[in-house]
């Protein structure tokens, strides 16, 4: 069964087709209320650890090293994907982040890990 998991910035318009809207960031987006974002959930546990996030944003590690370490965090704690897996099995899952550049955020790595877990 193919699962429908999409990635969006939190600042993009809300659409009826979004399905379950889950913010996967450690930090709350500035100036936004939960009601205005129409969130199904705010799930921090599947986002990068604070230390890893800090190293990446301060330029201490490359995007490649960040992705490798983040995959390792997800692999070491597979239980952190369970709530997302449950949402994805029921309906379309929209993973949200406040990052400026979606492709440089943690979401593509999370998306890949989530789809792999759903296949397994």
C-alpha cells in the first residue's frame, strides 16, 4: 500500500487535502497560534535533537553529516516514528516545519525514514 506523506512549510496555505497536519519542529513558529495553523499535532520527538540542530544551524557540520547523524537518531529511537506512522496509515500526512528552505531542513530525511518504516 502506498502512503501519502507530503512536506510543507508551516507558512504555506492550509488546504483541505492536507489530511493530518503535524508540526515536526522542536521550536514553535514565531507569531503563530495553534488554531491558526490547524494542526493535528505538534510532535517534537521525531525532530533532530537540540544539539544536532544547533550544530547544523551554526554551520559546525555539513548538510551531509547532519543527515547521517539525524538518520542515526531516528534509527536509534524507532519508537519516535510511531505516532507519524499511525497518522500516515489512516490518511494523508502533511509534515510541517518552520524552516525557510524545505529542502535544507530535516523533513526530507524524516520523510525518507518514515516511508522506509511504513514499508517495513
